[in-house]
């Protein structure tokens, strides 16, 4: 039997330009195609900052190069090499699953003659507005009107009906804060964490989802009542929970006997390593959101937390990317896996415990 090629041989033989960059955004390894495309030998490239050699005209891609948490794919975008226009490329940047301190950059040059993406002129650049900024502006205005209408309606309702208007106002405020976060999706920002009873947040998220779907769904729970308080941002955590519960409802809507279950438990083994040191951050509280839907296709399992990757026909692929970012901002983690005999899907949230007393 012929020996299989080594990982080194495979890396060297791939047709795209490949760069491995470290947590300081410095080039650690390149393949021969990358040497040819960048016009530099590996000896000159290794140790250099990646943005010294590669530049984009799109601010989101510029930030992705120097954001260690960014996972992004872009197609037919203009690229410059050390300030020199190098045409259009397909570009991918992803963390290495086995060790997220490392990322792989893949660049596939496209032949000339195809559609050309317009490069903004220097006069346009100061006035350019990113899509999330426009989205935030256009949504916040009607949100303010909805909140105002709920406040007026609240005055004329009976006492037993006012919880519904309170829910509307609370959800409007939460969505407004979410929009602020979406406008900086590609950046790491500290969360406003506080000690919270996680079960109260799960109950709020469940009530919101059940109400949104007309009350005809059931979300079961298996709570550990002895759990300590967790250290999270309540608004961010609500968004994480509602995103995952909404996904579970969508995944099971065509199943005759659907099942959605939320489990909480304390685990002594979960911990988070801090890059650049030997410090370990313990994440002992787990929330498991499980459903019996079809799950994520095998070919997408490694990419589901990347922006613009979606299993829904009408999805935009931002929900799970946002979940991952919000959990990271709160020093937590999220994981997807098949449960038990692989018939069920589950997302597991790992959270830190608030300091006691």
C-alpha cells in the first residue's frame, strides 16, 4: 500500500495561497502558492504582520485580518499587496478548531475579465456607511414608535393585561441594545456582567418564544435548583437563549412529535484557557438546549458559528455568529453537538459562576 502524503505535503500542494497566522497576526507559515502570489519568499514573509502584505478596501475585511475571533468568507473582492492593486480574489479566514490561537488565511486569485467590484474613491470613503449601521438606524426608529404605543396602551389596560405591554417594552429595549452590539459584531468588547439567576433568564426567554409562536409550543425543562448565580450580561444572555430556542422551534416545526428541552447542570470539568498565560477560567455551569430536529448538515458542522452560514432557506447566517460573539464577550463558550444516538441536536452553553459573598 502506498504511503499517504504528509500534512506538510498536502499543505504545500494545495492550489490556493495559504497563510497560517498567530494570535499576534504575524505570518507563521506559507505555502508555495502564497509565496508566488505575494511575491516574497517564505523567509521574508514569516514573522511579518499580515496587514503589512495584504490590504483590503472593505473595512470589515481589514478588521477581520486583525481580529483573532473573526471567521469570514468573502467572494470577488479587490485586494492590494503592499499597496499594489492585485485584482479580485476569493478570501477566507478561519480559526484552527484544534487551537484557536492560530488562523488560516486562504486567498484564491480570480481571472481578469469578470465582474469588477467598485473601489470607493477617496471622496466617498469618509462618508461610507456600513450595512449594520444603516440597519440599526432604520430599525431603531420604528422600535421607538412601538415602545411609545405600548406605553400609551398600558394606561388603558386592566391590571391583568399589563404584563403583555411590559413584555413588549422589555423586548424593544433588548432589541435596541442588540442592534448596538450588531454594529460592532467584528470587534471584541467587554460585557456588562453581573450576578444573575440563570433560571429566571431561561424562564423569560421561554415565555418570550412561546408568546411569539402563539402559545402552541412546549419547551420542557430539567433544572438543577442548586445552581449558583452566574456572571453574565442579562440582555446578552437573553439574546443567546432566545436565538437558540427560536432555532429549536424552527427545526422541529415539521415534526409530528416535536421535543425541545432545556437542561441546566453543574460540571466540575469545564474550563477556558487564557491565551498567553497558564491561567484557566472555570466555566462550570452548563445550559443544554436540545431538540429532535434534523440538525446541522455534516458539511456545515464546522462552520455554523461563522457569519453568513445558515441552514435556513431564508436565513442570513448571523444568529449563531452573534451567539458565539456574545458568549465570548461574557467569557463563556458555546458548543454544538449531536446528542446520544445522534438523533437529537444540542447546543451547550458554558458559563462562569459569580463570586459568592
